[in-house]
C-alpha cells in the first residue's frame, strides 16, 4: 500500500511538473526547421490572387513558408521589423514581419537586398469592393527569420 | 481665361484634398486579458488601417499575427478560440460620426466617435468606438481603447480556463497612418 502511494505521488508530481512546463513554455518568435511549403514568391502571390481567399487561407494560415525575394522597404514599429517584399503585380503587398527579439537579423537587411526568408503565413486579404480603402491584396507573414 | 484656369486648378486641388487617404500596414493593436487568476497581453504589429479625409475608417487585423508570451496560449487562441484558419482576419469598417470639426491636413488632436461594423470570428456586429485622431504633417495617428466581449462573437472559452481567460477583453489601438493615395 505504502509503495502504491509513493508511486502515485511520484506520477502526480511528474504530471504537475510536465503540465507547468508545457503551460509556461515560451512562444516561438521565429519560424525555423523544415518549412511546410517552399514557394516561389510570384507563384505564391499568383495562387493567392487567383483562388478564393478561404481556400488559400485554409491551405497556408499557420503554416511555415520559405521563399526568396527582394526587400523593397523596411520599417520598424515598436521594436518589430516589417519588410515589404518586391512583387511584380500591381496592388499586391507581401509583408514579412520579424519579432522584436529577432530584429537584429532583420536590421541587417537593406532595401534592394535579395533574401531568403522563412515565415509563418497569416493569410491573404483582398479588398471587399472598389470603395474599400484597403485597396491592396495583402499577404501577411510573421515570425520571419532569414535563412542563411 | 486666367480665371477659368485658376478655378480649374482650385477645383482639382479641392477634389484631391477631399479624397485623401492615410494608410498603414504596420499598425499596432494590443489586447489585454485581466481575469481573476491571470493577466496577460498579446501584441499585433501587422494591422492594416486607413482613414480617408471623408471620415471613412477601416481596420484589418490578421489574427495569427498576435504574439503571446506563452506558446500554449498562442496555439489555443489561434486554433481553438479564434479558429484563424477559417477566420484569418478581424475587420472594422466605419465612419467618423462628426467629421465637421476634423481637418486631416491641420495638425492637432481630435476626439472622435466612429460608428461601424466589427467582423470577427464570422460574426458581424455594429458598434461605436471612441478614439482620438492625432494629426501631424502628412500623418494621422488613430488611437482608441475599448473592450469587446468574447461571447458577442461566438468565441467560446472552455469552463476549465474561464478563471484565466476573461470574457471581456481590453483592446488598445495605436496606428500611425501616412498619406497613401488619392482615391
């Protein structure tokens, strides 16, 4: 009986420790490892424009995407860095966001640099109608990291 | 002839001013959860926001861009509560209720109310938000602080975590827009 109580106590303590570890595990601020998709940026945006948002978003949202492209503009906001990539389509914007904790690697990127990035895809947004102030087709990517 | 030319230029100038739009793709929204057991916040620096000189206001918030400190909270928020695969964006579209005293070309701070429609988690709801427009040279900062109730948007918080995740969430908006285009 005593032995059983000790075993149950050890299991309970281990359970609490594992639970606390999982609960307090910090978020990932950048996408690393093998990506879910490795894409050509032009094909990626073309797919997002041509197919319904819902289908595109079901496929890519929350998934890691690796792509190459040219940085067009780099902006800083509250420590985080946002890089707008050059696209060959009008009214199409690709935004790659770097978390403040990895902004150092983003700051080394200059406008006009060719870069390979891996990010988490947050989806595509399209204007609802011609009166929409948000008139661009925007592809949002976050938790980006520069691939060496 | 000179008079006609002058009037034409004046009319075109007025038309341009009338249709000026200020935009950003790097707006900031923070949400703060204060429950009986836990307080935490998440930050989003990828908010698209726009305001026109006519007083039309729009926001688009990519849900997955919210960054939490804890991984478990982030995945629960994205997958279980907001179902971001199905509803990747939250949007707000509205108009400043009294645009008479607001001049987006004149530096100053303007307290405004914006009436519009929130669209989040597949639910559309009318609301009026109070906020401030801070106008400086070529920029308009949109600042607001308000609360939303999760159950209004069919966001279900499981009973097991209801002591940690509040039904009412505070939202702070801070979006610095710049002149974008003339529509």
